[in-house]
């Protein structure tokens, strides 16, 4: 049977416009080698769209995306448009409308990558951050009150539903069962935040009872950040709320050598809706337009997309190509100590995948 996949492509802002073409180049090489095809629908939605039209995407944007098997996204955010406007205008509506409640973010020290942690090897840094992706601290509930007066104050609600907490915890435990160590760490801050975080802890303890074969640990987010740096080998699957998961999944790749290589998947595990694949990094206005950014996070996100689509062999070939390139001293961008441009790395990866 012909394997054809329809992919919505949104480069977005800044370096997203430079990394997405390299991601597509490598996906194209994988499609040719493994005998499937990708039909691409290109959408130029970005902060520029917002500046021209007052919205990050057109009114029928979500309906258009609904037609796709997956969404391949670059980065969102650009100076001149407040970050919360761009995020809530594009990324968050997609995550929420398509119930992409899992944000899966692998953190691995790749062969040949340089960790800032002295003496650490590949075996020491290899874990997943599982971030809750549709509720928690990212809530639109709150307000600005007594604006412009001395009594001015702002508030924002954190929303944790039993349904939302349980399903992300279950995903983390199920993921742990697929891994040799079978260990889940939970991140909260239950001493300072007295309703939502203790509730998460309670649900975590109950979920753990259903997985006696999985060991667990629980830390406050502050000391957990310290442990990421001092003891990255303690971690296997780390599950956290929307905000804590976001923070940990920048810190994780930083200890693994570069946030430029970190991929992520926004997954609707039930496959009722399309899932979305994007690098962890943002639009990086400081280096955008210079074609020096690292495309590996985008390329690796493409591998996660193929795995989700059922093209496991092609996904594995892309990850193996990244490992080969880094292990064998292939071209690398400045964030990894090299001098290569974005396209040079993309071309080298596509060449290895095609072999
Ligand atoms: N490619 C990821 C990206 O553009 N991130 C922008 C950002 O600020 N994301 C926040 C989030 O993931 O919640």
C-alpha cells in the first residue's frame, strides 16, 4: 500500500525559516530511501502575518491544519510582537485544539557532543522530559485589575484537572515501561504552591501504585534543576507541569551540550488529531538571518514525526545520521564548537540518510 503523508509546514519566525528547509531536506532524503511520500502544505504564518493582519494565522487556520497527518513547525516569536501574543496566537491554539497534551522532549548527550559537565559520558545523560501541554500554569484565566491606579494588581490561575494530570502521568509511566531503567521522576513545588502542586503529588502517588514495576522519585523544581546539572544520570523519564516541563526541557539539552539539537513532539496520543513536531529552541532573533543556526533540533523533530507516522526505520536512520555526523567530526555549527552554516549541516545529514 502506498504510504503518503500530508504534512503542514509552518516555519514561523526567525531561525525557524532557516531550520525548517533543512528539516525538509533530510525528510525528503528519508522518504526517497524508505519509499514513502510527503505532500507538503506550506503556511507562512508568523509574527509578520500578525503585523499585517492582526492575527498569527487566518480564521480558518486550524481547519486547514486539521486536514494534515502532522504539523512540522519551526519557531514562534519576534521582537515587535509581545511573546505572549505570538505564543497564544499560534502554538497554544494548535496544542489545545488538537489536544496535544504530551510534549515529549528527549535529552541525550549525543556522541561527539560537548557537555559542559566534566567527565560525563553518553550513558550519563539520556532521559525524556514529559511536559503537560494543555493546562497548568499556561491558562488564559486571570486578569489585570484596578489598572493604572495604585491598587493595580494582576492574577493568573493555574488549572490542573484530574483528567489532565492523570493522563500525562499515565503517559510518563507507560513511557518508563519501554525503557530499561523504568524510572519516573516528578517535578513540583508543593511547599510554596499549596493547592495545585500537592494535588499533582497526590495523583502521582496514586498512579505509581498502578505501576509497581516502575520506580519513582519526586523533587521540588528548584533542587531538581540542581540535580539535572550535578546528577544527570539519576534521570530516565521526568514528568512536570506545563511551565516546569518547559524549563526542564531547556535545561536538559543545555547540560547535553546545546539547545540547538533538542527536538520535541506535541503529541495527541489517541491520534484523533494531528500531532506537531518542533525543535525546543525558539526563533533566536540574535542570530536569525545569518544562516549559522543549528538545524539538528529541527531534523531530529522530523525523525520524531516519522516515528509517530509509523515510519520507524526512517526515523531511526535520521537519528543514526545525527550520531554519525557528530561522532565522525562532520560539519557542526558554532553552538557545538564548529564553523559550518545551517545548510552545510543539513546537506551533510541528508547525504548520510540517503546512503
Ligand atoms: N520551537 C519552539 C518555539 O518556537 N518556542 C517558542 C516558545 O516560546 N515556546 C514556549 C512554549 O513552548 O510553551
